[in-house]
C-alpha cells in the first residue's frame, strides 16, 4: 500500500498539469505531443505496413 506522501509526489504535478491544460495553458507542449504522435503513427504505418488503419485512427482522434 502506498503512503499519502508518495502519492502526492506524482499526483500533485499531474493534477496541476491537467488544470493548466484546462485553462488553455501548455498549448505548445500539447502541440509537440500531438506532432510526435503523428510522426510515430506515420513511422509505424511505414514500418509495419499498418496501411490505412493507423491513419484512420489518427484522423478519428482529431
């Protein structure tokens, strides 16, 4: 079982991050993450012959 202090070590920053995102902050960070996911999806498509399925999932998420 974890102690409250241990949980706060990782939970507090996560909560503050979500609050910042909800307030419209951190847009550049989120855009970089989306760009990285898009690049990863394209890489997997090319490398694993994922075909249109990965592209369709990416388009559905946007």
